[in-house]
């Protein structure tokens, strides 16, 4: 441990994803993750509060990206277009981490507690988007409905993106899903 | 306890809602709920697995109601109209329990674990609606998007209904919210 080690957070994350995939989240300890990464438990806890946090540390960053994109949308943009811009803004970050994202999703899908945590994260994301829309002057319930619809679009697009290695890129899947939402909810 | 007691489940529920409202969910014990209802703990556990279950026992019934309504919708009904029918079908049951529903919502809003449980319940409801749509021949992702949009509409309508004692009835609020969702997602 005496040598300088670049990116211990990234190494801990890779080690955790590998062990969670191999043994299951519940059967993996922090000590094992640290050992697998060639680091100490002390270092682990400098980066993550607990072993669940390894899977969710990116959530505030994602939320910040989305909220900034809503804020940056032109004043003339309709609420749904501001939300679409927010969802698409996550593309570059997530595309770059596609393999980890796919591995992470399989780990979450296999564990009820992690699925609950993911739902809480998505609900918080919807709340943050609704708040950003209200600050643009969008009233209620339009702000909440637009944000919730946006998160539904994101979930569907994300699920297709992680489950199909050959799928189109995430921003394109988001645009497709939004188009499908607009088709299924269209007034006749 | 020797006398015949009608509806011990209803009495336990009323006692639990009263105590959760007064002292907080976390500060109330099953023994206190049973005593407040004039019943034994043993009777409590005949009706509910634990004190959280008092707040969520109705969920499978609600889900059953919604799924049946989707199944009963005319074959010619568009997916969103089948979902709207499912949401409105909950009206009579919920209108009848409006005071309990309002009390229950305040208890849930005050406790992070209960809010998580509510999210899980709503996600399960969305999953059941999507399944019912697929059995009508609706493809993916249309089924999931329609179901998720429906649950967003339901949440918004339900929140208005429980927070405003003078609000319109629930089916009307559901129709209003669906109209607003259609307006915010409309293609321009």
C-alpha cells in the first residue's frame, strides 16, 4: 500500500461490481472488496459509506446533470422538451460507463433491497426535475406530471440500453421512448 | 374479550391510524394498538403480519380492482383508456374510505421507510397494469409506458384528493390529471 495508487475509488467500484456479480451482493463483504482491489477497508470507507453506496454514489451527479440541463433549456422550451433535454444530457456520462451500468443493473435486479433503493433514487430524480420545472414557472400538477412522465421514459430507455448490447445509443433510445409515450397518451 | 366483537380488523386499523397520527408510526407498538382497540395482540397478528401491514393490506385489493378493470375494458379501447378505466375503478372503494386514506397518507409522508414501501407498492401496481395490457396484446414498451403514465396520473390525482377535503371526487380528479398529462406530453 506504500505506492501511489491512481483512482482507488474506481478500483474499489470495479472490484465490488465483480464480486457482487459473482457471489451476489448479500454474500460480499467490504473486506473482500478492499482485498480484491488491493486496498484497505479504511480506504474503502474513505470513498463509500457502505457496500450499497458503491452502486448509488453516482445518483447525485446524475440529478445535478439533469437539473442543470432543465435550467439551461431556452425559456421558450415547453416543459416536456426541457425534460427531454435533461434526460439526453445523461447520455455522454452513461455511454462512457455502459459496461459498468449493465453489470450494476443486473446486480440491482437480483436484490429486492437494491431495487427499492433504485426506486427511491428515481423518485428523488423525479422530484428534482419537478422542482426545476417549477423554478421555470411551470405550475402544478403540470410540473410533477411532466417530470414523472420523463422518468418513465428514462426507465424504459435505460432498460433497453442495458439489456441489449447492440441497441442504439441512450439519447436515441430516450427520443424513441418519448415519441412512444406521446403516441400512447395522445388524445384521439 | 369474551363478547363477540364485530370487525376486529377495522377496529385495529382505526386504533393504529389514531396512534400513528398521535405518536408517530415508529413510537407505536402492536401491544398499544391492540389495547387501544380493546383486543389482544394475538388477534392483531391474526389480521396483520406486523404494524406496517396495517397501512398496506389494501394494496393487493386495489391491484386486483385495477387489473380486472383493464381486463373488462372493451377490446376496442386504446391502452390509455383501459388504464384510465382501471384508475377510475378505484373511486368507489377509496371515496368510502376518504378519512382513513387522508390519515394514512399523512402517516406515510412522515416516515422515510413507509414512503419507500409506498413507492414499492406503486411500482408493483404499474407492473401489474403493464402485464394486464400485454395480455390484451399491447406490445412493449407501449405497455410499460402507458402503465407508468397511468400511475403518475393516479399519484397526482390521489395527492390532490387527500390534501384538499373540498376537492372534487377521485374519478373526476383522475380524468383531470390524465387530461393534463395529455396536454403536457402533446406533440407540437
